[in-house]
């Protein structure tokens, strides 16, 4: 598989603990499938986001940096965010149908409830996984001021 490096520029706003920095970046399409988006805070009025990133280059506050993330992490994130909850929904619907038939309960009510429960359960486990620091982007270089 050909691994591509996805890059975004931003400005460091804060130095955090554990070798992390907070960076303001312009929101892009790549944000939609990012597993670390829970660690971002949207600044809706400006179309920007605050992102936590590994500080590989020892960047300081107000320095412009390039944030990098590999495409395989973004692909994995897309799979986790979109396909696994769908699978949980389908498995939940199937379990609801089987359980309803076994217990003699109205399956038309049980199937959607079980499906939503399955999707919700999968989403809960995914959201806990998103705190894995390997999903955070990395500040890979400092952009010189022009």
C-alpha cells in the first residue's frame, strides 16, 4: 500500500504537557475522517480548529508549523468512524429480530432499538479509542516567517 503524507499548516497557540502543542488550523475535508477530531475544538465563526499535536520540532507559541499525518491512519480512521458503526447497526438489527422471535416480542419495535444500541455501543468503544496518542498529528517542521 502506498502511504501518503497529509499535511496542514497552523500556528502554535499553547505548549501542552507530554510533548504536545495546541495548534490553530483552518478546517479542511481531512478533518471529517480524523480520529483525533475529538481533541479538536471548532472555532465556528472563523472556520478554524484547535488541534493537539505531537511537538517533534520543539515549536514555540506563535510559530507556524506543518502538521503531518499518514494516509493509512486517515484510512483506518474512516473505517472506524463509518463502517464499524454501520456493522454494529446491522448486527443489532439481526440480534433484535432473532431475540424478538425467540421471546415472542414485536420485532418491529425491537429491531430498530437493538440496531441503534449496537451502533451506539460500537461508537462508544471507538470514541474511547480516539484518545490513543498515535492518532494525533505531528508538528514536523517550522515554517519560516516571510
